[in-house]
C-alpha cells in the first residue's frame, strides 16, 4: 500500500503553485474553507478585494507564505468578539 500525504482533518493547506484563482485564473495565494465544507482559491488581488465578504463565509483559511491577506486581521477580530 502506498502512503498518501493527506493533511489531517480540519486543516487547510495553502494553494499549490499550480492552483489558479477561482475568479480570474491568476496564481492562487489564498485557500478558504466555507462552513458547508467547500473550498475556494483566490489570487492576492481578489483575496484582498473581497476580504470583507470572504471573512463572512470562511471557517478556515491558509495563505501562501509570501502573501499577507487583509482578511486575516478581520478573522482575528471577529473571533475575539
């Protein structure tokens, strides 16, 4: 049996280098998991442009290490309320 590299349940991994934005097909920089379990990938431009709306539907997220998502601060402030 060949082992697979599957992340543990409940974790989100940043987009792979070949994953594309679900909005414009640019390189993916952010992966979000929605409450229903679906995932979306966004480029840096669209991730920050729609950050206010994305934080409303996001339960988990993972960003490329070189990308700073504006929504991360919004998620942190929402979880502390």
